[in-house]
C-alpha cells in the first residue's frame, strides 16, 4: 500500500515512490538551462545503461525529483525530464534506446516510457490507483510494475506494443519492485505474503512462489545479477539498511556494505562486476559504486553529487 512508500520516502528523505490503460503521446516538455543545486541533493534509484557507460537516476537537485543521465566517471550530467512533479524509478530498456519510469505528472502515479535522451514521452497506464516501479522484460517487449488498482499492491505486466495489461499476482497482501530473471523465466519481488516483507521469486506466469529470505527484518529492493545466479537486496537484519547478496535459491547471504550509514537501491553493472547503489555515508544521499564483492566503494564524483 502507498503508505509503505511514504515510509521509505521519510526514512531516506526522498521525494516519493512511486490501468484498462490507453496509451497516448505526451507533449514535449519545455526545457531551461540547468543550474547547480543550492542544497544537498537527494539522488536515488540508479540504473546502469546496458552498455555500462552511463547511469540514470532520479534527483531533486533542482527542487523536485527529475531524471538525469551521467557517465559512469561522474561527468556529462544530462537532465532528461523537466517537470514540476515527481519522476522516479527509472529503468533502462535492454537495447539502451528507452527509459521507463513512474511519474505524478498527470495527477496520479503512472508508468511512462521515453527515448533515453528524454524525447518521445509516452504514457502507458491510466488508472486512478497508483502504478509504479517499472522494469523491462529481457526481450524489451514488456514492463512489469506494481499497481493498487485492485485494492492492494499487485504485480502486472504491460505489453508496450499495445498497452495490454496482465495481472501476475492475486493475493490479499502487497507485492512490489519486481524484475525478470535474465532468461525471462522467473520474477523476483518483495512481498508480504508471509506477514513480513521478504524477497520472493515466482515463475514468469505468477505461480510457484518461493520465499528466499524469511527474516524478521525488512528485506526489500531486489535485483537479479546479469548471469541470473545471484540476487541483490537491501535489509535491516543487521540493525540498519545494508546491501546483501544471495544465491538465486536464497543460500549464502552476505552483507556487502557493513557500514553504519544507509545503503540501499543496489543494481548490477551489465557485466556483473560492479554494483551501483545509494548511501548517506557522506552525509547526503549520493550515488556510489563498488565491486561485486563489496570492495572498492567509491562515491561517484563529478557533477552527479555536486
């Protein structure tokens, strides 16, 4: 339910989280010269481009949450959405040509797709309930997302060529932040099906659900490795939000960050050797990278955290 997302926003000082659905083209937004932020910005939900050269993320550096693209060396910052609403949860398409995200720009949180440079914005969902956290299928033809259109947070997929919806979960509980395995046969998600927020997997049709974590702490924000063998997630099981990795079957859970700060929103690089994440270890929520084993933690310097 949407109050869960507000609690994350308050915890992390974020802006916010996050349908019959008719597809329509959204007019191009007006742009103005980007100015340096006047306060410490909140940078969140980074996602690597498929070629590993860039990172898209959301930031409130200009006063509200918009999407930005940056080279992985922290330079060539480019703002790709310009709207006074909240744009968040960007996800790069497998071919690198498009970015999906959610936004409140039409009065309610909906799913949008645009070219990677911010042009050709298109709205995919149109429902009075919240739709959020889109993620691309491996073949780039569909998005999986969560929606509250049936009264609680459930997972849906939408085909991009015809905006056709299919409901994947039917439970009285909450399911969020789903993503496909690289081979497209399974989905990982966070779910409250067993009373606590855990990381679960199911087949691509929405059946055969397996709880991988089953822990009293909150486990959330899962991300599948490019080879499909491991899953990243965030958890408070050691007292504060850390980033963990486990095998696909839930075995061999390891804490990768081990830091008193908040470490969340982890995503793999396309080659699986690095991880991008968000941390407040330097005082404000900034974008960091580290090796896949947790070594060589580096704040992404340059314009991204200016």
